[in-house]
């Protein structure tokens, strides 16, 4: 399951994963609404206080969600494949009274985490699923960590989003992972679509196209909802998909019209962003034999 280490978040940009986590960055950060809603619902339905709900942020980066949910009272942890961002968040987490050495951990080379089975009531991820090569391995580890009846909330770009969100180029991820995709990336650069990653600033256009191509081919894995549903179901989760975002000027009026609501949701789910709401099945209890 060592390929599970491929579950990397987006390429770090200035002011994000490559910089120290600061109070100013935390002041500007908001925990995604699906996380807030589902955790509140979990607390309500279970009768637990936030401090009694153990939460894991898979792909935690510098630990912004760990810090924010910790400040809200949750018993929260984070894991990531990259030790760099974790290290850049530890000073702030410590200042906030969070034991960063215990709460933010690096995923092992085999894709495993050091927690016992069923340790968490909720496992969250934001912009991670589209970077997971070994989907079965990663979701399997999430399933191992999730208590029966526990939840998962996973936010990621939709597989048919018109503009690939890491390169900011149209249709890149629609193309096969071969020379055609690389040629399209170079054409996009010629047309002025350049994500301008700082670490590539000194390279010429052809070299930049090559590096962007390597990234999107080796580090992004967009999957259809059916495939995602199958993997989650095979590891013991019941799931539902919800669309997110999209052009508000269209989404808001469409959602007000009963006949267009499903169309709006499908548009979001397939063409913009998706959130998976997962619940770990509770094993059926067998009745003792009679007599």
C-alpha cells in the first residue's frame, strides 16, 4: 500500500504550504462548510460533546483544520504524506496549546497510520482524493480508522470540471495521460494559461510544460462517481454525493425551481466540485441460538 503516500494535496503556492503557518493565515481560514455541518450533525445525533468526538484530517498540510477544529473543542488529529508542511505548522499549533508532535503525524511509507482500529468518529479530507493513486489502499485505511457508525467527509474537484484546478488550464484532465496531454499543456502555455508556479519561473516554456505534464500525469487521478462509490462501498461505507460551488448566477435560481434542482446538483457534482458524505456501516448483531 506504499502508493498511498501519493495522496498529496495541491502544489504549494506562496502563502500556503510552503510558508510557516501564521496567525494571519488562520484568521483568513474557514473550515469548509460540509465539515462544520456534518460534525455538528454527528454531535447532535450521537449526544456527544465536541471534545468527545475524535476527528482525523487526512492530508492536513500545515494543520489549519486541526487548529480550527481544536479551537472549536474537537479532539482532532491530522496526517499527511509530506513532513514539510507539518513542520511549518507546528509552531502555531504549539502556541495554540495543541500538542503538534502528537496531533499532526506523517503517514508511514506503507500508507499506514499509527492509530488503532475504529479510533475516529470522523475522517475528513479537502482536495486530497484527486491526488490518490492507490484509492483502495487509502480508503481502506480510512475505513480501518473509522468507528462503526462514524462518518467521512471528502471534498475534491469533479472529474469533468471544465478547468483543471491545479494547472488552471481547460480540459487538461479530460485527455489521456500521454503525449496528447503534454502537447495540450504547451498550447495552453502559448495561449497564456500558465499557473506560474514559482519554482518553475526560471525554466523556458517547453521545460515548464514538461514539469506541468509530469505533475498532472503522475499526481492527479480524477475518477467518476461510480468508481468512487464502488471503492467506498467495498470498504464498508454507505455514501452519497453532493455537488458544490459552480456559477452562483446560475446555481441559485436553478435550485429554487423544483424541476431544475436535480440538474443543478448534477452540474455541480460532475462539472465543478464534489463532496462525499460517507457513513461506516455498523456490523449486524447475530441473535444467539435458541434453546
